[in-house]
C-alpha cells in the first residue's frame, strides 16, 4: 500500500473504487407507467379538478376496494394522517399496545393524540407483535391494539382478534408494508376493525405521497370520510370535527397508473428476492428472511439477518462497508421506537421487556430492490458481500485500527 495506512476503501474487489459510481438506494421509487400517468395528468388539467374527491381519487378507491375485497377504501394524503384519523375514528384513548419494531409514525400517531403507546415485544422468528406478550401489557386504561405487518408478513391476526374480543379492545393494523398481500386466504385489509396502507414514494406501489384506510365497517367508514374532510357533509354543512386528510388527483393518478402494472412490479420484486436469497444462502452468518408464497407476498423488502458471532463483524460495521461501496443498505427500524424520543425519556426501562425487539433490530439490514435495481446490480452486491465475509478477519483488523 506504499506505506499508507490501509483503509476499508482499499479492500474492495473493485480496485479500491466504490462498487457503484452512483449511490444505489433502498426505497427508490418505482416509475412503471409514465405514459399512463402523463395522460391522466392532462385529463386532470383539462378537468380543472385538482382535489376534493375528484374522479381519479374515486377510481383509485374503487380499484383498491375491488382488489382486496373490502367494502370501503378511504384514500388519504399520507399514511400517517390515515393512522391518526383511523385511531381517532375508533375512539381509542388511554393506552394502546403496539410493537416497537416499526416506523416511528406508528407510535407518533398515538402520542400526537395524547394516547400512550405501550410497546410490546415481537416474535423473534416472525418479527411481528407477539400475541403471547400482548395480554401482559393490558391494563384498565388499554383501549386497543395496533399490529404491524412488518416486511409485508401478516401478524397472527387470529390470536390478536381472540385477545381483543376477550378484553373488548379495538384492533387496527398498520399494513404499510403489506399492500396486495394475503393471510390464510384473505387479503390484508380485511382484518381487525380497520387497516391502514401507505403509498409513500418508497413503497412498491406509490402515489408520490399517500395512504388509505380500509374497513368493512359501514359506520366507521362514514365517520372517517367526514373526518378526512373537515367534517363536511354536503357543500356547507359541517356535522363532525375533522381535519384535511384528502388525497389529491395527481397522487391518485399516479396510484392508478401503478395499479395498472401491479403484477409486473410484484413479479420483478419476487425475481429480485429469489436472486438475493439464492446468491446469499451459501454465505455463513447471513440469512435472508423467508416469505410464505401461499400469502402472495409483495416482496418489496429484501431483509437480511446477520449473525455477528459467525461474521466477526457487527451489523453496523457491515452497513458501513456497504455504504463505502455506494450501496445504501438500511437498518430498519433501528433502534426501535422505545429508544427514540420522547419515548426513551417516558419509558427509560422499556427495553427490559423487549429483548426480541432489541435482538432483531440489531441484526437486520435492508438491501436495495425495485425497478431502479437491475439483476447485474444484485449480482455485484452479493459478490461484494461474499468478499466481505471471506475477508472478514482482515477487515476487522483494519476497522479496529481506524
């Protein structure tokens, strides 16, 4: 090395240069039907109807309802507002039990409304909320449970519903990861009192920004429709307290255009998942989480679990090396909501009851996939990971010197 101190960037199989000249991200948006979208944009401009329950929003809602077989779909400006409105419409108060292994919006949607999120541990194998732990968290102030279909793998909805009925609790599912997936023959969107989807730009089906609440409860649906439009019933008649949660026409047009290519996106995601899984399965210390094909997963996340003892490298060290190669792997949803503010101050000892959450979130990484990633990209990523593992002792020495 000409007497220079060796660095991680000098070790790569690409002669010290990053594996990718430009950064390759987790969550790059899928742009799959540009012509269809632009045609709809022209229609919107011709109609001069940009928001307020326009024809494309109505079509988007009908398309989703038909796809998942649910009675009501209420499109929203984003998934967080959809969560907040659904929680309020369900009249949740006091305490609500949720997993800490989720995006912070799940907790904030409760805390924003002065409802205490009570963090429950997850199942170490499924990564979803552990029904066996839920009952231990119930108090006289508990009014509901919010389950999260993490990575698109559905919760144990049967066990959660049994607990809810026993204790007279409302059930809401954060289904941001699970659009178009099913569980035991029933489409996600039909469980609990309601479920919430996200159509954020990072999701495999996006509306730029957007979300939706879906439910089979007629009364609840009517209430949510009022609440997302300031409580208006008719032109100038306000009958309920509400806010502005409406989806605009441009977002709906993007969603419809993406729905036209839904199966193509899922098929590509599946191909990417299989390619990652098969390329990485022979590497000790790295495992790709499995999906149950009977549940028609959307495969939008490539989730790896790293075994630090086998690798001799921590998950964070591994991520750092990948970032040096312009592969922007992510640590979802590290370190858990319970270790973020304000919750870490409210509940400083919550981690004592969340051992599986801490373990899982300390070893998970997410790799890039979607339409912005090619099969050649995936081969390079896997080749690099194989190289890192085969040279892990040398890399560990260099990391310890830096």
